[in-house]
C-alpha cells in the first residue's frame, strides 16, 4: 500500500470557482502528482505533451465540468485511497529506465449517504522520465528539419527540370498547391507545439521555420511559375487584370488553408481519413498527364524523393510505439498509407517511362496527331529546317523528319527539343498538339 497526502482545494479566479483534488505520493523516490478535476484517468494528466497540444474543445470541457462528480461541492468529504505501484515489464528499448505504473481506487465512504460527495474514481498512472521525453521530442524535430532540407533540394531540382514555359505548364498546379497546404499545416502545428511547451520552443521553432521556408518560399514560387506558364498570353492585357487574377489565386490558396484548419478542428476524430486525403497529392498530376498527354513533367528523383520524405512524420506519429506524443500506434493504417503512396508514385514513374496514357486502353483514347504522318515526297524533295538551318532530305527515312499540322518540316530531334521549350510551330507560331 501507498501512503498518500490529500488536499482539497477551492480556488477563485475572479470569474469561476475551480475545485480540484491535489494528490501527491512518494514511493521509492518516485514522485506522482496528479490534479483530478472530474472523472478523468490520471494517465491523461501525465501526458505532458499530448495533453497540451491535443486539447479538448471548449464544449467538451464544459460538459465534463457539469458532469463532474465534484462539481458544486461545498464541503469536505472523507476520502479513502487504496493503490499499489508496480514496475512495468517492457521488452522495448525506448530509453526509459525504471518505469512504474500506479493503479488504485479513490472513493468516499459517505457517497451513499451524502449526495454532495462523489462516486468512486479509478486511478491509473504511469511514471514519465522528463529527460527521455525531451530527448525524443528533440530527435523528432531534427528529423523534421532534415526532411525539410531534402524537400528543398528536390524542389530546386524539379524547378530546374521544368524551367521553361512549356515544362512548367505540364505540372499540375493542384499538386503543388496541395503540398504547400500540407507544409503550412505542419509549420503551424510545430509552432503551436513550441509555444505550448516552452522548454522545447527552440527545437519546435526550428522545425516550423524550415517548413515555412519550404511552403512560403519555394513551393509558392513554383506555384506562381506554373500559374504564369498556364495562363493564355494576351498582348493587350494590362497589369490590373494580372493583379486581379493573382489576388484570386492567393485568396483561393489561403481560403483553402483556413477552411482546412476549421475542418480538421471540427472533425479531429477523423484525422486519419483526412491525412489520407492530403496524401493523395500525386493524383492531380496523374490526371493532368492523362488529359494533356504530357511528356515527362516531373523528374523521377523528385517523384521518389517527395514520396519518401512525406512519409516520416505520419509514420512516426501513428507507427512508432515510443513516440513522444504517446499516441497509440496503428500499424495497419501506416501500411495502407505506404501502399497508397507507393501506388501513386509507381503510376507516375510508368507515365514517365512508358507514356502518360500507357495504362489506358487504346480503344477509349481520343485520336492523337502523328508527327510522322505520310506526305507527298515527290512534291518537295528537299527543304530546310528553320531550327538548325540544315537541309532535310525527304526522300530518305521518314522517321528522320517530323511534320506539323501546319505542314512545316523539321528534323525529329530539333522539333522535339523545341517542343520541350515551346509548344508552338517555329515557323508560323501556331499551337502544336502533344507529341
């Protein structure tokens, strides 16, 4: 049995009366201090980080306060506590030594006779090693910082891969915008965690800063480049019209960002399905490739790198059994997430190497223009390629030259390199269909 010191406290904060029990005990030099404010398990009070970051809504707190067995208690009650402390047998090397569990019962003998006293409360607590807890949190923030740096490098490489107007127009603006919204959420979450846990502010603020750099500088810059490349060119257009379209783009982005925050707050119990929706960011690019028949819009290193670097945070939170947030691991959900992300990246890689419509039956595909279509070779035996200014011998192999819909001839390699930059005819500037 354990010797307890019990104190009933009633505190006035100028607006509300706050009643709670302060229980303290010491056994084998292990302190346990818990404030009971209602029918809550002691284990909920010992969650140092999770109890502060994942707080209950004000409606839930008000309902629990009204239903609390010690609500409106106006006099002292006799309280008896019987509890025992046992050592936890763990087979996982999580760095925490000498962990103990407290189990017991708190009751009032006069509960049946006096309505002001409360019903029995069960006690269930686990000791927490604060130093190990902080080390886990710091290691997590280092992992997030390292992943953010890798994402910056991958973004720079992808921006170099699509640095032309034609290359940027092939990239889905929804895909980049969805990733930017995800990084904005991660930035806000880590910044909030740093504010709530003052001793870990520097670590979480560093992780939040790097996430801010990823979405506010690089991803937003890439988003604007894609938007500019996808806009139709109007020579008579003024700066006012462009500014209005740009303001609409920004308002949509931040509107979705704010709406997503409210949505997750309202449906926080369904956070796993919401994460699945956020991690479907490759699907808009897959659909765009099929609709436009785009040729290699994304670099393979970007596809694989982003797929890998997006997984560590959810896998740590929902898959690591010793995460510092003390969230119960869900290995099945983590496996489904990895399979889902792997399938998306596999489809993108197939589109990159085999064609954007390789997995769609040809019977349902629209007719595609052939740049190697037949032409009258006797009418023009020779012509010049305006790209390289060299002669084209039309009497030789037909695969050596390509014909545009406007009947202009070019070397195959010259026109393919040209279309990587501009999708328009070098001679008459008419739009060209995908090759």
